C-alpha cells in the first residue's frame, strides 16, 4: 500500500516539480503538433495516462522477472501492446477524433515520457507507487496540453472546445469573439506552439523563483523547531 505522504510526494512531482512538459521538456512532438485546440490535446493526454498507468503497473509487477540486459525491448513490447489496444478503442468508439489525432496515438509507443517513467520509476518500485506515478505524470501532461491547446485555440481561432461534438454528439464548442473574428494564424501553426509553450515554461520558472526568493527572505527563526523530515521518496533515477 501507498501512504498518504508518499502519494502527495509522487503526485506533486508528476504534476508540478517534475512535470514532463514544462519541467523536463520531454515529448514535444505530440505536445506541439496536436494542441491546435483543447479537445485534441486533452484526448491524446488521456490516452497517454491510460498507457502510462497500466504499463507502469505491468513493468513494476514483472520487474523481478525481466532480465536486465533485455529490459528496454521488453518495456517497449509492453507499451506497444497497450498502445495497440488504445488505438483500436479510439478507432472503434471515437473514429472522427481518431482520424484527427492520426499517427500520434501509435507514436505513444516511442514517447520518451512513457519510456522514461517505466525505466526510471516503475522498474524500481512497487506496483502501487508505480501506478500512482504513471497517473500523476499523465495528469501533469493533461494539464499542460489542455492549457496549451486552449491558448492556441482562443488566440488562433477565437473558439474553445472546438471538435467536442466528436466526443459528445449534439454538443458544440464556444465561439468567443463572434463569427467575424479573423483569427491569428501563427497561433495554430508550429511557431505558435513553441511561443505558447515558452510562456508556460516561463510562468512555471517565475513561480518557482518567487517561492525560492520568499524562502530566502524568510529563513527559519534561530532556535525554532525544525520541520519534520519528509519520508523518503521511492527510488528513482536522477
């Protein structure tokens, strides 16, 4: 079982301190290519969450039976099997969205975010910790893709949740600036993706800098009792 403190530690790393997109800067290909709107970004990241959680669980459960010399091919085989299942589910149940996301669902197999967590965390920790880590990393990715997609969609097209009818028939996205909004083409092109991601990374770095500045400006008072030591985190590669 996983304790509350361990859960908070793993979740905090996955969602914020080690966020794969704005802290580690991994997996930029789908991050920048798919987020032309919020719906595409969120749905791809939800598929990634499912793959990461189950692959982390599988690798953690089998880690003592996988020879070290062939671990990477075995990890890729496990991830590929799960991605195939997700790809078929999207094709069967969300066919229009499947056509929009295209090759980026199968490319989850080679996504360095998935392989990095399998190698760095799941292969060294218990199944409960590994599953939590996979979900937390996926949630962090989802938040970034949702915000990035919404930013680009609003600025580029003047809409929000465009394409949601592919998931929930009978619904439609929001038109924020009226039908006469000319749009801003750069926002939905690759340069706009890099610019928007740069703003998100800068925002995170600014928040972290402010936190560190406050910590330096308000050091613990001399003689004050020390804060309790946080329980050690599960093993993870540097």
